[in-house]
């Protein structure tokens, strides 16, 4: 499988960003026999109505979306990616590769900033992690609810939240194109780019319920992107680790695309 590491240098300020998984056309073609699509596309809400809905959605969701930053083991400042706070539990969801191998990590969620104290759920192959933030797990962030949908109709409106290239408070609208199975793992295909820094951010429906976790784009067409379905979040194995304890994780060893390599 091909993986890519994205680096960014802007106006003389050197900063690493999170690694974005890239799926090659060959990889996708090899898995096309297991593709599952459901239903037909729906008409979209036009003009001013759509704009008002999007504005309201941003106001309700963005405060629970986090920019994850860290100091790596070698002491360099790293801007890694995105995440979001879960409703009720106050736990932080992100991609596993975003939090692996850090000496110190923080999550800026809205106007609040928290240390990522420990990792409580983690799966390298699925590329998901859940962390405990704030003092005694208490956070003053409302959090997002997980969608209970069992299927996602092609043509459904979706929204990607996160900090691509460190740009906080970014919302990207798109459409769901169906549910795909690639190398035995389920993904939601969506239109619109998932860029470096988006990794770990929530993909929501028009109500703000989380449908998936942003993870990758197709190398040949960045407007074809993928998210990990929310069902994988509740199935994560429990761990009790500091982020720095994950420094030896090797993502190149995983065979499941999309996979990120640090």
C-alpha cells in the first residue's frame, strides 16, 4: 500500500502537520469487488436555506471540535490534526496516528485548551483513539452525539470539521457517496477534500450527529475522501496508556487502507 507524509512550511515558520493517508487508484480498484452502495441520490436544499442551515450547524458543532497539538519525543513542536469531544463522557476522539508517540499533547476545543492525559481506547489498524482530557476528565465542552444511522444514503449532505493545515474552525460541505469496504474494512466515501490536519475530525450530518471520523483522500482525486464509520468508535479495545507510550507504533506494518505512516 502506498502511504504519504505531508509536511508544510509557511512564511518561514516550520511546522509538521498530521500525516494524511492516501489511497491509490490501484488500491481502490483492487477492492472494488467489495464496494457496497445503498439507494439513490437525494436532491439538495438550494440557496439561502442551505446557507442558514450550515451556519446554524457550524455554531452548534464547532465548539466541540478540537485542534490537537503536541511536542514530539525529539522536542519539536508538532501540529498533528483534529478531534472532537464526545457528548456526556467528555472524552476526545481522534485518529490513532494523531496521538501516537507524543511527549506532551494538548487539545484546543473551542475557547478551551486541555492536556491529553491518557489514552483509554486505541486500535492501530482501525486508526482510532480515544483520550481523556481535562482535570479528572471534566471538560466545559458540550460534546457531539454519535449518529445511530445504520446506513447512509448516497446523496446525503455531510460536513467535515477540523483544522486542515492548522486552520481552525474549518467546515467543508460534501455529499455521501455510499459505504465502501476496502481490504475488509468499512468506510464512508464522501465528496470534498480531507487535507493534512483534518485527520481525526468529525464528519457530521445536517443535525450535527457524527457519522464518521475523517481519515483519507484518494491520491488521484482529493475530492474523493473517506471517513471511518462511528460504529468503530464503540468497538475500540480499552487501554490505559500515556500518548508517549505509543511511540513504537508502526503504521507501515498495517495492511488496511487508508493507513497513515508517521
